[in-house]
C-alpha cells in the first residue's frame, strides 16, 4: 500500500499563493483613477483585440489582469449575473458591491478547493448616480475583497503604481489630468514608454450606459 505524500495545509496555501502571484506578475497592470466626471481605467495593452477592460452593466466596469482565459471566464459570468439580476428584479439592484462579492466568493472557492488557483486579479468600478463617491473594488486571486478610494492598481506592480498615484492624484481632477497621472505612474514604475494603451471611462456624460472606450490619440500631448 502506497502512503500518500503529506503537505502541511499552511505550506499548501503558501505554495498556491506564490503560484498565483507569479502568474499575475507576468501580466501587465491596470489602474483605476477617480476624476471629477467619473472613473478612468487605464492599462498597458499592445493588443487591439484582447481587451482587459470592459462594460459589465449600465454604470459598472470590469478590469482583469493575469491569465486572460481565466479573467475572461469571470467577466462573462459577471455579465450573466448582472443581466439576470436586472431582469428578475430591477436594474437598480445590480451593484458593484454585489458583483464584487460574487467574484470574491468564486475566487475564494477555487483557491480553497482546486489544485490550481486562478492566476488573476480583478477590479470592479461603479460610478454613483448622485455624484457622490464612486466605488472601486479590488479582488485578489484568493478571493480577498478590498474597498478602495480615489485610485487603485491591480497586477504584479500594483504596490509601486499605488505609491506613484499617491503623489500624483488630487481631488477634482479632469479626465485629461487623470489620464496624465495614470500614464506618469506607469512611466515611473516601468522606467520606459508604453507599447500601447487600453483606456476606458465610466462617465455620467455618456448617458445610462456610462462605459466608453477612449481613443488615446486625443491625449497625444501626454
């Protein structure tokens, strides 16, 4: 009879966490920046076909870093849940908090039960209808949920980008200023110019469906 190989639970959790972090670090980071009219989502992405930032519902956006097929699976599941909730109850019942909690539960279950965790980190953003504080939720590979304020970064260099944004962000920024701050934070951390940007906003000026992709050429002065 073969004796099964024993691994202490603490060591197993550490190994899974290290595996997930290494996978996330290989991807490119994304930042979310609160500005006077909404929320800017900005990330390095040379591809024009594989989007990491997308609309989820009327006033809610999704951004993912890490393994593309894994955060794409989460994105589609989030859209289905939002559509179902809005159809069965009310559009007002679809919130970033509800979606972020669902993502956290899913990632936490995968991290605990599956041999291989998802190599992803997720950002959910929502703009308020009354002009009050917008919502930014960061969900890590193990399902830990963070409620952020003013700005947020996800990905392998999130800590360094957050430090840069602490110096660059100020209240009442315009969209142009927010974009400039986001680009400068990447420049400081990466020490080089970007190979291509993916950018989108949630903005009240866009109407009920607040999500809009940005043509970064309009910010060529950055």
